[in-house]
């Protein structure tokens, strides 16, 4: 934690659990956490609120903190004219969603972090905002201190204009969240439109969709994969996804030494990342890479998936069992310093022949690609090196892998990037899902065990009195959970149950689903609000349908409720999933490719998934389960339930164990006769 010179007295953030808020606990700014105390103070003193939203791994958040929030002169202006509130967007995504939307309305461009918003004290309605502001006039932006003076003068001298602007923004926010549902029949047209939109933006040279900066868009890739295998899409759409993942896995967005992926690439080549590593990205990558391997059996995808899982288990799992949130982009005050090399550093560590191959592979013989240093990016594939050096692929692999091990050991001696060690329910769920998929596909029991430990942590620590909490750190769990927490966790449990059965997990998923319906569903118009019915009243109650950095909670809710409905024979879940699609239909049709999660739910609605329940002994079930899960079969949910399992819910109670192993196979609501022979099951699966 940085403590500015001459200011050691902690402010009101010192009692918080968020590492991001604690980073600002010794600022000279009189920061408050969001809460009634700060809001009441703003009303009493009639001061506008300066709301600053960021997160601990955010590079530009650090820059603005060092330039402005640690500066006593700037802090004096902030303290004199404003009530200053600091928010961790990862703990309070509800506030972030609202004020990012407001920023877009005010500026007519997308937001980001740090988000800097000015709010009226009475209703917390925004009247001006931006993102990063420098401490001097540059980048076409005013100096932050000058801006503060202007905003204070505006509020004091032109109050009527401020109130009018705030009222217009609030009205626009409310109109934006007004429900719009359809009674039209749901159809496949948005699936086709999304494919066309992705094809139009596809980079057929470097992979990805759109130009720099490039984000992985893993939801779009998964949607392309599933449409190819489940729908009428041409194979070229799946190849777009596979090519993109290939370029990403070869590029610098992947940490070739220690495993794991950074958030995005600042260039169109996937060469130089924005160096922060987020838990949620890596959970999604584990799933996508595993599916890509199932489609191709390419060693590249397996290496990247297993390297990522190894990093997560090594560096991101807390002793309690849950997973930490992120790694910072910076170390020793410089972005990316932990990850970069010079050729001289590498050459000094490796044998000459190994260095020659490693340097060719990663371009160390070319010009530096990041601020006079080399960040590892695979310029030549291992297969290309086979041809150049006339060596067998296993020999090339041995050279590169031994070099990686040496560099990893050396890198471990460096000052590490900061780690945000709070444990978020939603992000843990995304990682549980990723590890469950990867562990099952690559038969790595340690990944499935790590996912199970994380689920136990959430269940035991963040599930209180029949409701979830959103975050945990240093023994304290708090903040009411959001839509994403519930939907993602149900999804994670369903995937983990397909990797291994455990009594009680499905019942937990059902409890979560019941809270979704009771506390989050819009009973009148369909779909789910981001916050529960008993949540703090804010100026807007979002009902998000589009995916952003993480999937739409409505999309995941529709998927898991649909699958639970078919699995258990509960039509309430199926109807809620359909109502969600109807509520989102107008939004989906406007921008189909921005609704990947809902498009996958639409696929399930139009082409109901296959559910397979296996009953048998622990010795026999694995062979049957392997037959059902061979290859990429996203339309199939397989549960291998041991004979001794009791008190199964819903339709599962009718899937009784028999003298021999038995398979109960259903497609949608149509079920075949029980199958008691493994070859007959294989034949049925091939026919299906």
C-alpha cells in the first residue's frame, strides 16, 4: 500500500475489505465508502458527490491515484467542495453498471476505469462525468484540478442547469431499463444475424473480431462452436473461433512462462497485452481451450489450458479454497515489468542450442516489442522450428519446455505484481466451471478437486440464511449477492456434477434457482433484475441482457433454468427461461452478436438439450460416462449417479438404479426406454 509522504492518517476506507479501497486508505482525500453515512453527509452539507469507481488491477486507476489522489493540493480541492466516495467496481457491480450507463449518456462514448462521476447530493443523479483525468492539461483533457474548480462553480452558480441535466439523465436511465417484451414466436434469425456480424468483423490474418485493442470475445467463440455442432451453421464459423484461439494462445496475451491469460491485447497481433490477469477471463479460457481441443486435439490448446490451470492452482487459490480475484498489471511501479526480458538475460540462463531454438520461437532475435524489452510472443510455431532445425517435434518441445522451466525459476525471484486477494462469488463460479470442464476433458483430477474445494468454500462461507453474499476477505463475508452470483454458481455446479457426482450439490443448485425466481425475477415482464427485490434502492434497477467482460446474468440464468427444467421435469424453470428470452428479444434483435449468452439459451430453447442419467457402480460408471462425454457435445448434459445416491430431486427420483448399469436418455421432454448395455448406448448416441 502506498502512503504519500506527509500523510499517514488513514481515512474512512481503512476499515474496508476491498484491496482497491485499502490502496486509497492513506490518501489525503477524505474518501468515504458508498453507504448511507456518506450520502447523508452530502445532503446535509449540500455538496455534490465525487464518485470514483475502479479496481485494484487497473493501471490507469493507479496513475490517477498517484497524480491526483495522493497530491495534497488536489485533495484539498476535493475535500473542500465535494463529498468523495470511492467504489470497487468488483464489489459493487450494481453501482458500476448504473454510472457507466450514465457516463455513456453524458459523453456519447463508452466508459471504463477509473470512472469519475459527479452526482447531486439529494438523489445521487449524475450531471457530469468522465474516466481518467490527468493532473495537467494533456491528451486533449483538462487538468483534474481545473475540472474540479469548474464543477464546483457550476454547482454553486448554475444549480438549476445542474438539476435539469441530472433529471434528463435519470429519465434516460429509467427509459433504458423499461421492460420491452414480445409475444412473438422465438426463432433462429438472431443466430444467423450474429454469425454474419462476427464474420464481417473477423480478422482473417490475425484472428479476433475488430481491430486494436483486441479482446478475446470468448462468448462469441463458444457461440460459433455450438451453432456449428448443434445448428445449421457452416464449418467456417467454427474455424473463425479456432483460428482466433490459436493466434491468442501463440500470442503475448498468454503468459508462456507461468501460464494464464491477460485481459486483452493493445495491438492487433495479440503481441502486447494489458498485463493484468483476471480470474474471470481465465475461467472462460479454460472452457474455450478445452472445447477447442475436443474439436481439433491440437497440442497447442492443451498446453495453454493446462498451463492456465496450473497457474490458477499455484497462485490464485486461497487456503480457504476459494480463488483470488486478479493480478496487477504493474510491479515496482512499471507496467509489465515482471513479464519482460532482454535477450542477454535469457542467453545467460540457457544452453546455447536451447537458446537458439527458444529465441527463434519467441522472436528474441528481432527488435524489442515492449519499451526496449522483449515480451514473449510466439513468432514461429514449434512445427516451423521442426522444419528449420530438422529436429523431431519432441526434441523441439523438450528444448522449449526446459527453457520455460529455467526462466520460470528465475522470474520467481522478481518482485511480483500485486494480487487482489478478495474472493468474489461470481468470479469463483466462473473459475469452478472452467476447472470442471478442463479437468473432465483432460482427465486431471487435481483440477476437479480444486473446483470442488472452491464450491465448498462458497457454500460454507458465502451462503447465509438461504441467501448468497458477494465477497469475502480476511474472514469477513458481506454485501448481498447479485444476479450473476446466483446464475454463474448454478452453471458451475451443473458442470462440476458432469465431472463428478457428489450428493448435495444438485440440491444446492436448486436452492439457488429458487432464490433466483423469488428474489430477482421480473414476474410481470420476464427476465431478471441485476439486484434482488430487497436490495438498496438506487437511481436505476438494471436488467442487463448484453454480455460485457463477463456473460450476461440473464443469459446464464436462462441457460441453467432451461437445463434444470429438463433435468428435473420442472416446467417453472422452463417457463422462466422462455420469459427471459421474450423479455430480451428486442435487445437481441438489435445487436445479436452482443448477446452470446442469450443466444446459447435460445439454442437450448429451439433445439432442446439431451440429458443422460447413468446409474451404476463406481467401478463401471466411468466407462459409460466417457462414452457419453466423448468429443465436443455441448447439447448433452450427463450425470453419472452412483447406485447408493438417495433422495434425488424431481425426475431424477424416477431414474432408479437397477441390477446392472442403466442409462436414461432424454431429448427435451422425450425419453427413450432405459438402456442397460454399453454398446447399445453407444449406438443410440451415434444415432442421436
